[in-house]
C-alpha cells in the first residue's frame, strides 16, 4: 500500500557559519585584562586632563561623556556598581553644565565642583572595568549606541538631557 504523503527529511543542523561558538562564548564571559582596562579609560582620562587645564574642547568632552554613558548603563542594567548611579549621574550632569556654558562662552574649562564630580565618575568607571565581562561591556556600549540613535530619531526618554541634538547625559 503506497504512502499518502512524502517522507520528511532527516534533521541536519546547519553549521554556525564558520564561527567557533565555544570560543565566542568564552570571550563573552572573559574579564577584561589590564591592557584592555587601560585602553578603555585612556581617552577619557586624557580628555579630562585637557578640560581641567582649559585646553580641551568638544572632542575631549565627547570622549568623557561616551565612557560615562557606558558606565551608567553598566550600573543601571548590568548591576555593576549599581549603588553608585547618583555619582555617575552627577558626573554626567557636570558635563552637561560644561557643555551649556561652553556654548555661551566658548570656554571648555571645568570648575571645581565639576572636576570633583567627573573625577569621581571616571574613577567609578575604572573600577567597573575591573569587574565587567567583555560581553557585558559590548552589550552596554551597544545599548548606549541604540539609545543615542533613538534620541536622534526623536524618541527622547523622560529625564534625558539632550545636547545639540545628541544624547549627552541621562538624568
């Protein structure tokens, strides 16, 4: 007696496109080594030194804001130094104040309280880099990039501080 339907093909999983998934998983959970930690904070530290001395500009400011946005995301969404969100927010607020003052006076020199707040926030980010896995850092950076794209598209979350059409800090 003939079959009424065709037999199904046997299941054969496809290869993962030549990617070693185990090696990828290991790098995602691996902690940052000392060189990666230094590299992750170097541009922000250089920019901070320039802004403190009055030599910095928008690029130095943007380097710091980018790192602190990632630090805030690590604290809020990944639980790394989550009890320090107010200090990270204070650092971002100090940078927002600096940006607004620079728009009027064209001076990127930081004031005393701003220096203290940003220094504390950068120190917290350096501590976060000691405890973050590579995958968590990549996901936090991707979240920040996505948030900035949303802001540029006009979807500004409540409480966000938007500077010059770009996400500068979240309060």
